[in-house]
């Protein structure tokens, strides 16, 4: 990696965003520049110098996730605006002491994403942020209060990890043809889930997955989303898949065999899963 100037930017031509090269911008305010410096300082210490080694080793050490969680540096991977109310209830009021959660914008997210990818690799950063960026937002946006109260505080703090589990061996982009089924038990208290999920980034380390399942008939109208326990949970088998380009991000194959999940884990309403998938947050960063 090229050396840096006194301002923290690299001297390599075109390697920095124009606003860091002295070009005027109506968008990047002094507050955003302060955020950019804080992000670069943190990520340059805890991620960028080690990214190539971790990609070669095919995993990012667990202490890195713990460090990012401790300093609330997974929260910026959520789409803006941040869920300020829920974050404050969980005791999170700002990030790095620089930006208040209620003031976080898409520009803060853009800067964060740029800094995460300065190594040129997507795997190491994706191993940290994909679950927060895509697995947690369905609970924020569509979950009822009891679901949010049960899962969000620990997810925000990094005590638990999420993934998004939609793709299957026979239904990748063709979400309407998902085959994984969730059938209610005779007493109506549980869903019994059977099926497979494939190409699930971060799945191997996830405690929970926001999972698309079939609770009804064929097609899009039969889909729902459920928070499914994964790690060390009865009936769940997970194995890593080696992929080119981001092997350290923990791409996973998940098999579900009569997995029992409380009906209270339903995200939103039955039959609304396709709409929830369509309305999932925009890509927070490349992963």
C-alpha cells in the first residue's frame, strides 16, 4: 500500500476521492471530513494493513469483529438513516464520538464504505459487516416490537451475529421459487423448517438468519421471512464454501432438517416475504 501524506491521503494519482485531493465539493462538509479522518484512522489500524494476510488465511480473526463491535464501527454498515431510537435504547448514541446516530446520512455511509475497501479486497470487510448490513435491517424495518426488543440490542452490540438467508441451490435470483418450507406445528406454536440455503455470506458465524421461507402456496405470495437460529441449533448444519474473490467473508451452505422455530420469530406478516425481500435495504457496500 502506498505511503500517506501528512493529511492522511495517498500520493498515488486518482487513488483518492476528488474531495480529498483538494477539489471543491458542495457535499463534503467539515463534519463529513472529520468523519472520514476518524474512519480512516480506525480502519487503517484495525483492518487495512492485515487484509491481504487474512484473505490468504481465508478468515478474519474473531477479535477483529469484537473490536469493530466495541467501537460501534459495525453500525455504519446499516443503511441511513440509522434507527436512532432503537440504537439509543441499546445505549448507542454516537459513532467514534464523531457523529451522532440521528445525524448519520448516506454520505457517512459512503465514506465508511470507501475506507473499508481501501485494501482493494471485499472479503475482509464483508466478513465483518454483511450480517449487520443485510441480516439486521429486516428486523428493524418489518419486525414488531417484541421481535426488535429480543434481537436488536445484542445485534447492535455485536453479542450476536446475523446473516441474510435467501438464496438456494435452485433459487438464486429467482426468489419466487424458493423451496425451503416453514410449516406450523399442530399446536400452532412453532414453524418446522426444512430446506437448504446456499451462498450465504457470513452464515458460518451467524447466530441468526433473516430467512426467506415458504409458508404458503407456490409463487411470491407464499413467501415469508423468519428469524431462524443457526449456530449450534438442532437440525441446522452449516459448512463453508470456498469462493473466489472474497473467501474470507465466510460464504456458507446451510441445511435445515425439521428445525423448530417459535412463531414469534416471524418477521412482519405471513405471505409478505417477497415484498420484504424487494424492499430490503440498498447495498450498503460491496461484499
